[in-house]
C-alpha cells in the first residue's frame, strides 16, 4: 500500500533582512570536525593576501584561525535563519579546493639528479632519503612519493600530502638540498562550491556559494548565502544572490551535521530549495500519514 502524504502550507518562513539575530561563538564539535580544512585554507589565503609575518610558516598559526572559527560558529549557532540550514545541513557547502577528493592533496613536482644515491629511494616510491633534515620535513607533514617519472632526460618525483599547509616554505626548503634540481607546486584548476570570508574592522562576512552545472570545468550556476557576524557574535543575514543558465536547482546533499536536529519519524526527508519563493519540493519516506506544516 502506498504511503499517503498530506501537505499543509501555513506560512512560508521568510528571513527578516537587516536584523541582527542573537547567537554565540561557542564552537560545537561537529562544526570543528567538518570545517577544519576550510578554516585552515581560509586562514592561509589571508596570510598570503596580507603578506603576513607568518608567510614563511609551514603550519597555519591558530592566531589566524581563531577569529574565523568564532565567526563561523556564530553563523552555525544562529537560530531562525533558514539559510543557515541550507548552508550547513542541506547543501553542506565547503570550499571545493580543500574538500573535493581531488583537491584533498598537495602535489609537488621535484626534479632530481640521479647521480645522488638517495634518489633511488624515490624511484622505488620510498619517501625516506636518508638525509635526516629532509626526511624530518617530509615525514612531519605527511608527504609520500606518488609517482616517479623519467622522460626525455628529466627525472622527477611527485610528492603528495593531504595536510593543509603553506606549501611555498616547503618548496623553498626542498630546493636547498643537494640532488634536487627543482621543486614546484603542480597547479590544478577546478570549479565548484566556495566559501569567502572577509573582515573589516570588527565585522566579519561569509559568502557560502553553491555552484553547479558543468562543474568542475566551469560551473554555469551559482547561488550564494551571505552572512554578517558582529563583534558580539550576533548574525545578520545579508541576502541571497543567484545566477544560472538553464540548469535546475541541485538536489540537496543532506549531510545534516547539526547533531541536535533529529527527527526519528522519518527514514528520509528532503525539502528544497531553501529559501523558497513559489514552490517547495518535499521528498519523504515514512510509515504513516504525515501532515507537513511550514510555520513562522
């Protein structure tokens, strides 16, 4: 027998723009577990853009992460802004450059002179060179040899790590060792979801950008959720921007990282898009007749 569903739309939830909603900057474990890579990447971008004194640090200093963490926590903890749910639980927006399967790794190409005996280890895909300082550097940051290539007189190893680090100081250091002819980062271009963070005075802004349509070669559609975080951790929703060329809105990802939100009546539930202007799609599986209510 088919399940019966009854939909009653009482009031659409509308965001009150230009209003500060109280929140707090306490960082839940689920946020830390899911956005650690994003925060490190955002902090590294700011270090490079500002030509910070930490520009030569391989590790991403926490002093550059803590303000971003606090601001992100304020957005995550805010209530009564439905776009917050779209960002974290429904569409699960991360920065593609650090969270896609391909971009989880840093790739370095290191040219070597095969007359040096240690290079035979890399030829055999063994990261250990026998040079203590080089081995310490590579093992500390989790590097391994993924490939070794000899072609047209060029010999080079491809080193990878899945850690979010400042790669340029690593490159500069590797280039100092005898037997290394060059070291460079392998660039890869990929399009997809983005997180943009800015700080002006005490005010912080986040743009969470959902992208789809012919990704990753170049996304045709973008839909952003924009938030402002004040010094007292209150949050203002700044609105949504949307641009698209002939692609339907994507289906939800539904990672549901907010562990405090539970509904055991459903084995499956999707409601999208969020925010909604004219129509809302509800896709649910349950064992009995359910009345859905959207209330303000």
